[in-house]
């Protein structure tokens, strides 16, 4: 496995994300309340840049004009067509068994956030 130091731990606050280029690979690093997660920066639908999308929660059924979310801060939305993906495992919210974004192992080593691929 190749080791790539992406940033210092305090670079990203909870709920933030940053796009990193590793050779020809573009990844988005997300910091949630539970830690750091990295995934390929391309939506499997049409290649939209996930790192430019919003990070929210999964929308729950609710009344008209009411917006309820679960798992706040764990879901990234593609900016092109609003496909939703769980940042912790790359799975689509709507079809987790069929649609997934490639994820990468991330560890905090000392003060560094390191990606392994």
C-alpha cells in the first residue's frame, strides 16, 4: 500500500471536506464527528465532483415544508444530480448494494492525516 500524507489533523473541522490530487487520482477527504474518510472524487452516475457537493444527512419522509435528516454530516450529495453517498463506506443511500463510490483507508498518524491506497 502506498502512503500519502494529505494534511494536518487540524486543517479540517468537523463537517468540512477537501479535494486532493494523488497522481491522476482525485479524492475527497471528509471529516465527520467520528473521524476522517476518503473517497474517489467522482460520482458513479456521470462523474460529478463529489467534493464540490454538500455534506448533510439523509432526508427522511416528512410533512410538506418540513425537512428532517438522519446521520447529519455523514452524507455527501453530488452537486450535479444530488445522488447521495455515505462518506463512511461509499454506498449510495438509495441503492447501497448496487451503487458505490471507491473509498480509501485513512489514518491519523501523529498530527498527519494519511491516506493508504
